C-alpha cells in the first residue's frame, strides 16, 4: 500500500504533467499543412483570423508568386475557389493578371474558363450592364425629347404659316371689296352725273317755246276788234 504522503506527491506530479501537456497543445488553426521536399506540391491553408479577407488575399498572392512549372495546375486548383467566390473586383483582376503573366513566362496554357464565372466578374458585368442600360435610357429619353420639341416647333411653324396665310387672304379679300366698292361708287357717280346732265337739257329747250306762245297770245289779243 502506498503511503498517503507519497500518493499525494504522485498526484501532484500527474496534475503538473497534464497541465503542461495542455499548455503546449497547438491550435488547429495554426497548423501548417505539410508539403513534400519538392516545391511542386505546395498546398494552402486559409486561416480565418481578425483580418480574414486580407490574410486570404495575401496567401493567394504568395501562392501565385510561387508558381512554377511543377506546381502550376495544382496551385491554380487550390486558389480557384477563392477567386470564384471571395475575391473582390480589384483583387480578382490583379490575381488573374499575375497568373496569366506567369503562364506566358512558363509557356504553360491556362485552363479554359479558369476561375469563371467569378462573383467579381458577375458584379462587374452587372454594373456595366446597369451603366449601359442607364445610358441607353438617357439616350432614348433625349431623342424622344428632341423629337417632341422638333414636332412642337414644326407644329408651331405650320400654325404660324396658316395664320399668316389666313391674314393675307383676309387682307386680299378686304382689298378686293374696297376695289369693288370704289368701282361701284365711280359707276354710280357717273350715272348720277349723266342723269343730271340729261335732266338739265329739256328745260333749256322748252323756254323759247313758252315765250313764243305768249307772243302769239298777245298778238291774237291785239288783232281782235275793240267793241264799244
């Protein structure tokens, strides 16, 4: 049987060992996945820390900078989910530019439709489409407004021309009526003048006849015998 003092000492030693083992445990978030002696089997571990997204971008850029002919396709496959779903528009564009540049340098063909369709490119296309649609709507509205203004100006010009034509026609009608009235007045004046002249001629001719009658009457009176 173990004496109580020795048992207590052993228990203290066990507790100390257990505490020490827990103190030196490494968190899974900080475990770096192993890689072979060759750099061709590079594998990425995307840790989620306080700076989350920036750490992921840094890891991706570091992986792109480490591309070579041996790890090219494996690395592209590893970072593709990030490029498809998490990369922003700027980060996506820069990463793809670096990948294409490295592929040209290494004379390696980039897989068709690699990292497409990405969320970043989709958002960019949506923004571009919205921008084009807005511009197109503005253009159509401007053309419609210009056409409406042109139609209004044409209608106003036609109305003004019609009004001017009506006024000219009215003026011509008034002038014609005035000319006709002047002509009628002249004809009437001529007729009156003729009637007056005709009316004055018989009076001048009948005056001597009346005097002759008076003279004949006086002569007959003189020829009659005077009776006592």
